[in-house]
C-alpha cells in the first residue's frame, strides 16, 4: 500500500508538473525585466517592455520616434537660447565700449548719436587718406544743400522707391504747413544732377568729378546701433559724369580699390570685393560694386562701401546731355560712390576684446601714451617723459602724457587699454636709474624694456609691426569663415557656424528671394533682439535671413556641371551669402 501510494503521488506530481509551469523558470524573465527597469529610465523601460508584446510593436517605434524628435527640438531650442544670450552679451559689450571709451554719447533722438573727439579723430584719419586718394584721380570737393524738393526727389521713380521708407520729410515751417514737403537728403543724386544738367553742355566739360563730405538722414527704424546703423550719419559721396562707359567703368574700380585700402590698410579689416546682384544693386543704377566685410564674433556681414555705375538712366531723367566731338547730342555716363562712419563700428566690432577697443596704429588718435609711475621720489619723471614725447613727435608719432596725480598707474593702464591706444610707455623710479622705459603692446599684451636712446626708433618699428600683424591675423580669421557650399545643407551649416557661404548659384532673382525666405523661416528662433540701451525700440530684430553679399571678383573655378545650391538649376558663378546687418 505504501509503495502504491508513493507511486500514485509521484504520478500525480508528474501530471501536475506537466500541466503547471515551473514557478522558478517562469518568474526568472519577469524578475530580470523588473531589475532592468530599475536600472534604466522609465521612458526607456516602457519601450523595452512594450517590445515584448508583438501587437504593440508599431506603437513602440512611434513612441521612440516622438521621444527622439522632442529631444532634438529641446536641444535645438537650448542652442538657440545660448546663441541669443551670446549675441546679447556682444551687443551689450559693444554699447558699453563705445560709451566708456568716449567714442559716442547717446542723444535724445533715437538712432542719432554724438560723435566725441576720440571717434571723430578716427573719421578724420579716414577722410585724410581717402581725400588724398580721390584728388590724385582728379576729383574735386564741393558742397550741395541738405534739402531736396519733393518734385526733384520723385524725378527718378525706381530710385525713389528704393529710399522711400527711409526718407525724412519737413512738413512744417513754424506753426504753418508748408506748401510742399521738403525731404532731408537720403543721398544727393536728385540734388546734384539738376545742376549737372546746367553745367555740362559740351564734351569739353567732361569729365565732371565731384565729391562732398556731408551728413545724410535715413530714417531707419530697424535696429539702431552706434556707427553700424544710425538715422543720421557722416559720409562722402562722389558723383561723376563721363563721355563714355569705358571711362566710367575704370573709375568704378579705382574707387573700389581705394575703399578696400581704407578697410585693410587703415582699419585692418579684410573685405571681399565684388559685384552686387540685380536684387541688391543701387536703385536706378546699371550695376553696383562693393566691399563686403564680416564680423566673426556674431556671424554678421556688413556692406563696407559701394561704387556704382549708374549708366545713363539718371542722365535721361535729368537731361544731362552734351555735344560730342562729332557734333551729335549724347547722354553722359555716370557713377556714384560712398563710404560712411560705419567703418568705425566695423573696426570696433572686429578688433575689440574684453578690455575695450583695439585700435590699429594708423587711425589711433593717440598712438603712444606715456604713464609716469609716481612713487616717493618723482624727481625728473615728468621731465623725462616730456623729453621722450618730443622725440616721438619729431618721429611722427602721435603721443600723449598722462601726468594726472589723482589716479594711480593701474587705473591709467585700464583707461588707455579701454580706449585702444596701441602702445603704452611706463617710466618709474627704477627705470630712471636704468635709463629705460617699459613698452607694452595693446594688441597682444607683450612688453619689453627699451633704452631711452632707442625709444623713438623702437616705437616707430613697433607701430608698423602692430599694423601688419593685426591685418594678417584678421585675414587668417576671415578666410576660415568663408565656407564653400554646393548644397542647401552645407549652406545652413555654414550659417549656423557663424560663417559666410561661398555658394554655387544660378544668379536668378527669383531664386535669391527664395533663399532669403527659406533661410528666414528655418531660423525663426534665431531672430536677434537688438535694443538701444538708452532708447529701446519695441519689437526690433535682426532677422536670421541670409542675403547675397556679392559675386566676388576673385572667382574660384566653377566645377563642371555645377548646380545651384538652392534650386539645382545650372550655376553660373560663385556668390557669397550670409546673415548681415
């Protein structure tokens, strides 16, 4: 009985084991999954568990895709916020620098600024260089009135449409309305050309080549920024007339070369010389050439200066005719060209650092500042500084001695570094004994001891060296930020890396408009808030849209069967695009 009972129990146990899963073997996968869920994040655990359910396979992949997309968007938003914070820091620093370095002062009319002596002296250096250059070409200076009548301004329809949003009008005289509004010149074509029509009668009156140094008003409400974009600014504008197109085209490039020399030889800011597209050319002109610059710190381009061939359009509008050598009546060929105080802002943004301005020696109001270090014994310090100052001035160096006794040397060092003076000469009691000075460079902070009898020679050589090294460093920096692009993906990547895009392009205006629209739509979150520190403009932004800068004269070889990076039509040239002011 016992054996039978044992046999029956074993049989029953065997039957039970066949019909019931082993608890240890069935619980193991569950325990393993629970353990893994404890180690990994809930979202990932959910995806992991759901993958064991065949009917939920597609839902799992949709969920994972959504999670990845949200993570990508979150990272993009964070990058955009960081870029925005960086741009705000740059603009705040720029605003602080131009104020604290005594370059400008804010005015109670938004977009207008007071140019203080430190900045105006830089403008005078630019004026002197360029004025001498155009006089060698045979250009004469003159001055025309500030105001232009409505009828004269509207003579050339296409020209007026290009400036219409920026024109400021005088509508009242005292308390009474004026019979006809008078515009404040945005540019002087319509002011000067009626006079040209009176003066030019014969081929003997040509060429007529006039320039004027003046101010203009363009009532731009978008992003007023000192020097870079203001409602009133100083400039020169040249207006010339020739008997033939060939003569006019020679001058266009001569003037453009002078502009590039202003930026590179004086300001140490590299520029790209090229031709504007049909969309971006001067309104009413035949074609426009330009010097385009770039600010690496914020990835924005700026139009440095332009030289326009106006063709005969304005001559037809204003009836500027002459009797040729063959006794037939002909229309003149005209040019116009200009450069503004924007040059100063470009220089500040390009070279400035955390200490303030870094001025190239050729435009610095003071090239060398002498700082005596007063201690217990100050005998002879100021006198020796004066001796050195006279020697430097005799060598053609612009010097200044800071002999104020209410500021310590450290404060003076910071003050002159903020103002960007290229060289600082320090003279203390120990230097008096050693008959030497300490010379400190602003551009790289290097210092050296120089004997008194060699100071003038060493300072002159250092100023030349600083000017050269600043330009070479700038060229190297900009060359790395000009990126060749043949696809839209490469183009957008270049913009996001704060670079200029040298693109294979079809040259069509329709395509250019599409590039601007699409790049703006794809960078909605990157529109740059820019506010005047003293006079904020509500809602003012620098768009993230990219625009054409120019078709460079220095063209790389176009690949065979090259396609436009935007529309895939056959490319006809390389053109530079970037975000710009």
